[in-house]
C-alpha cells in the first residue's frame, strides 16, 4: 500500500489549521501534521521528515523567517510553502533564498493552496521516482549480471562436461557448479547402483570426511529415495517437520533442495544442495537453476558411461586381436629360425653344392615365412597406430583372417 504524503502545518490560528487540515489536505489524500509554534514545528520537521511544510510567516515568539532559516539548516530537502498576507510579497525574495518553493496569500483559497502544494511536491516526487527507478535499474543490472554469470558458468560446465570423459572428474565439477549456482553451504551427488539398486553418495563439496562418510549408507528410505521414486524435485526449509530427512544418519540441515537426474524419463540419481550453517531457504529460482544443471549433467554422465563402456569393448577387441596376432606370428618365427639354422649348418659342413636342390628346398619356406611375417607386421603397425579407430581394427581383423587363410595355420 502506498504511504500518504505527510504535510506539516506550522500555524497558530486554529481557524486556518481546521481549514487546511479538514477542508483541503485530508480530502486531497494527504496526512496533516500540526504545530502551533515555530519551536515545535522545527522539532516535528526533524523527527517526522514530512513531504512538505506549510509555514505561516506571522508566528508569535519565533518569526516565520527564523523558522525558515532553521528548516533550511536542518531539513533543507523538505519543500516549504509560505502563508503570507497580501502586501508582504517582497519578503518572499529572501524566503526563496532560504529554500521556499512557493507561497499562498491569506485569506486562503482551497484551490490556490492545493495548486501550490502540488507544485512544491512535484520536484520531490520526481526525485523519489528517479531514485526508485535508479534502485530498480541497479537491482535489474545485478540480476542481469548474476544471470550472465550463471549462463557463463553453465556454458563452462557444459564445455567441461563435453571434455571430461573421466567420470570422477565430471561428478566433482557438477557438484561444484551446484553449490555455486544456488549459493549453498554444501552439495552432493547421488547415483543409483545398477547392480544393487541402492543410492550412494558419489561426489560432495563443502562436507567434511566424517559427515560424508555418514551418507555412504544406502539412502533408499530417505527423502533422497523419495525423489528417486517420484522423479520430482524436493525443496524444504527448517520450519518443516520433514527436514529430519534421514533416520539412519541423523544428518540435519537448515534447508535442502533435491532434483532428480533423469535420462529419458528414468531417474539415474539425485543432485542435492543444502544449507547446514546458513539460515536461508532455497527459492524457486535456485530450483530452476539446479534443474537446468541437472539436465546438462545427466547427459554428460551418460556420455561418460558410454565412453567407458566403449573403451572397455574396444580394449577387449584390441587385446584379442593383438593376442591372436602374437600367437600366429610366433610359430613362423620359430620355423624361420629353424630354416636359417639348417641353412647355416649345411653351409658350414659344405654339403650344399650348386647342383644340390637342398638350398632351394630351404629358401622356399623361408621366403614364404618372410612374406607371412611382413603381412603380420604391417597389421601390427596399423593396429597400434594412434590414428586407428574401432572400424580400422575391425578391418585389420578381417585382413588377419585372410593372412591365415593364405599361409595357413602356423
């Protein structure tokens, strides 16, 4: 509700006071304050800080000009409208120097008083409106700056998620981002173990080792488990009885916010933040920020898992192919060594003559073994190349089978 503008009347005439208060100011929506002496008027002006002062220049004991000087010294920003008798307009020159904004001539006419009051208040109203607009603009700028920081943070997180295929690194970055975006005391990330179907703490920030160890127990029966079952966010403040969120651990906080990590409508875990020290509840804005982060995070988590699975399968294929190649090339190497030894021995005993076909019988298999080992060596070089892919490995496996078909089993 808008507060009424208060107008201080400094006047010793009860008749004029009644006219101003009951016939002019109140009907116009103002809240009148009354002082019958200059000293009391100065005191009220300082204590109440009215929006405007109606000052009679003909006051007893303390003159109107003395009161105006006192008002100029104590409340210079409060506009003053003088009430004078006809013929004393020349005094207004000095009055305006002391800050008076206007004057009305007695006997007072309601229309003239109302217009003088509105004219004197206009500058103050504009000043207040400007101040309000400035404050609103500053708040909007701060909100915009905060939003920009959040978007930059989310962008950086997304980039980090794209680059970080290591699951543990990814989990840590997600939790750090959740604490930053919600200004929380601590953050946690729980994942569902696919083998046991239990929920375990996988990453945390802002928690000591002792408190973190308290949450290593399965959390199916806690509020975290409820979020998994419902697939809906949960936001609780300290005034709610449900805040005692796990009987098993007795871990208490002032407020908490849990959002599910959902991938294709299936809950994979829970991203959680809480205020254990700070006495502040989480807002809908905090929840929307955490929801947005969770949507990015769960996709990154699935990519990391897919990468891990793919790397394991590739390692299996690579290892099997490499093992088969090693086994295959071992026997040709042995045969080549035997042939080389036989040729050397025959030469040393001088039993090979130019007409003897022993040399040809030895050189034929040796040449075949050399071709066989050259083919296998080429496959090995391509297999261990850093540029090779899973598709390349599949093709190399097919080439290996062709080598085996051509040269036979060792």
